[in-house]
C-alpha cells in the first residue's frame, strides 16, 4: 500500500512539475517578441520553424530507427508549394499550409517504398541522392518555379486590429503552427503508431511477431516526417518571402540531421534544442572566423558531442544523475575509528593444535 501511495505521489509531482514548466515556457514564448529587437525576434521565429522540421525528422530517425539525408528536399517541396500557390494563383497564406502538408505526406509515402528493402548506409545514400537531385530539377522547371532566379512572394502581414509589428505578428503565427505541430508529434508518439515505431526500431523480428506491420509503419514514418518538413518549408516561405533552388541544397539536409543529433535523438525537447543550435551556432561561427565558418561549426559540433554524447536534451539528465550519485555516496570520513590498543594486551586464544580434546586427562607439568 505504501508503495502505491509513493508512486501516486511521484506521478502527481511529475505532472505538477510538467504543468508549471509548460506555463513558464508559454509565458516566456508569448512575451519574447515584446522584449527583443526585430532581428532577434526573426531568429526566434526561425528556431520555431526549424523545430517543426526536426520534429518530423525525429519521428523517422530517433523513434523510427531509419536514417534520412534528404530531409531538406521535403522542406523545399513544402516551400515551393506555398510559393507557387501564392505567386501563380494568389491564394491566401493559410490556404497553402494544408496543401503543402498533404502534398509532402503523399511524397513521403511514395519515397517510403525504398525504405522497405534498404537500411543503413544504402538508405542514407538514396535519400541523399534525392536531396542532390531536387535543386537542379527546380532550375529546369522555370515556367513554374522561376528557375535559378526563384520566386518572390508577399510575407505574412499583420491585420490592423492586432496593433503588432510585422516581425511580431509573424512570430506569433509561426509559434501557433509550431505549437500545434509539436503537440501532434507528441500525441502521435504516445499512440499505437508511436509504440509500433519504437518496436520496429528496437527489434524488427520481435515487432513482426507481435503483429506490427513493418511495411506499413516504415512507410508511414517517412510520410509523417515528410509532412512535418513540408509544413516547415511552407512557413519558411511565409517568413522569408523568397525561395530559390540554391537555398535548399543537400547541405540543408545534413545540417538538419546534425542539429537533431546535437539536440538529442528520441527526445521530445531535442528538436527545439537542435533548432536553436542550427540557427545560432552558424552565426557564432561566422563571428569567430569569417574565413572558415564551416571549420568552426564542425569543431563546435564535436565539442558538444564530446560533452553531451546523448545530445543536449540528455545533458540535464546526466548532470542530475551524477549529482545524485555523489550525494548518495558514503563519505569515507564517517567510518568508525579503530579502538586504541590496550596497555595490558589480552593473551591470544590457544591455537587448535594447543587446545585439549574434550574428555582428555589433564596434562602434567612434565608433559
């Protein structure tokens, strides 16, 4: 009974702590655009935007156990879907979001077919080929995509009743999209689909024996991941107002994967931390060395992975674990001191050889 009570108390405390943390994070997120300068608000907007893309990549890599080096291609597909709709058909910004999400979901379903027979490096090479192939294709489709010159579209504009500046309104729009996307990813991972992805990642044979359809869930993992990337690309068009093929090279895919690994695989908070790394670390590298920012960026990745092998999301847990082990370790100064030797030592006990057997006659002096 006491164990049940203790468990309920721990669960209640955990929920209370999570609720308080969520409320504080919401308060900070809402108040941020009123405190920071416009460029800093733009950076925070990009962090939220990248967090959506990394949440989708986390579904595939962190929880699905597969690998993708072509996530930037799905990002580009969502961005160009929004740009073409805004430029050619003059639709509203919100109308582009479901179209980009649905289109990238279908694209991910079709692209998930190779995942049924490939894994590891072979799957990584196929996805990388997709990321390398897409920018030249976008340049060839000049009547639709604008070719190498790209497309320029209108950014999201604040309504008159809001009383907000353009950067503040854009931040709140992206914040709303990111909150819905991250909540959807969290609920998806806690559903049967998420448990099936974890089972496939840990042991495919055991998952198949348990009734998990490997082909279905592997394909769905690519589809969901592509959908989140497409949503992120669509919002990117809203924020930047310009798309071009050179903005979506294969370097973007590698940067997103590196950001997820640094943030923390299979972690709900990893995408946010990884998005902050992707946004701010290149700027820091550029400030440190204008001649070779890529070298500084790589060294910073190595340094972070050396300090936190499980990512930044696992660093706090490691610190708490180390502190708990240090507190529970018995100090050596608490040992009981040895007693001081007596001035009159007690004679030693007779050895077994000197002891008299039971019932034997007493020894005489001669003996």
